[in-house]
């Protein structure tokens, strides 16, 4: 009796939560997008300091790559918040974070924590590492229902159905 009531309540709760499946993607996109946007604003506000950091890390063509990186982060951050081109930009921004891990975060941690245990314990707490994981999630899962990507997909599908119906064809069951 108790187990049946628990399972029934659990099922109702999970059914209700399933209707909110769009919410985590929205919050994730807004948070990550704002992180990139605000960071890029700071980097573009003091291009000299950001470029000097690239030079100190030995990154070639720092005078070009530093502002280009900041612009990618600015545009990518805004687009993520809107849910526009989410999968492509998640891949690009994850690559940006892998670059930061390889050129800056990883070497600094390796110097400070020479043992593998302490190195990885601290690497996995680095925001860049966490961003790579979250961006890979968005790459695989997409932007979700509350996004411009979803709106564009819905309009595209509706347009395709109109074209099919004008030709007198029926959409396949998979459409």
C-alpha cells in the first residue's frame, strides 16, 4: 500500500518535471552565455592586457588572436543566451576553453601541483573544464524548446509541410 502510493506520487512528480525539460537548457544557456559575454566585454575593454596575456603564454599572432577570441566569446555568448546556432557555437566555445586549458590553466596547475592526484583534483574544479563539459552537453542536447533554434526549426518544418501540401504530396510518417 505504501509502496503503491509512493510509486504513484513519484510517477506524478516525474510526469510534471518532464513538462519542464526545457528549463535546465534555458538556465544553462543563459548562464554560460552570460559568462562568455561578460568576460569578452572585459577583454575587449582592456585589449592591451588581454593581448599581453596571450603574448606571455607564447600564443602566436597574439595581436590578432586575442581580439578575435574576445569577439568570438562576445558573439557566442549572446547567441547562446538567445539559443541561436547553439550546437555550432557550443563546439566553438568548447574549443576555446580547451585552448585555455592547454595554454594557461593546465601548465599553471602542473607547476603548482606536480603530483597527478593534486593536478587532476584542481583541474576538475577549473571553470574552463566545467564549461567544456557543459558546452558538450549543449552540443549533444541542443538549445531546447525555449530558444531561437527551436523557433527556426518549427517554422522550417511548417514551411516544409506547406510546400509538401501544395504539391499534393503527403509527408512521410517520420516527418
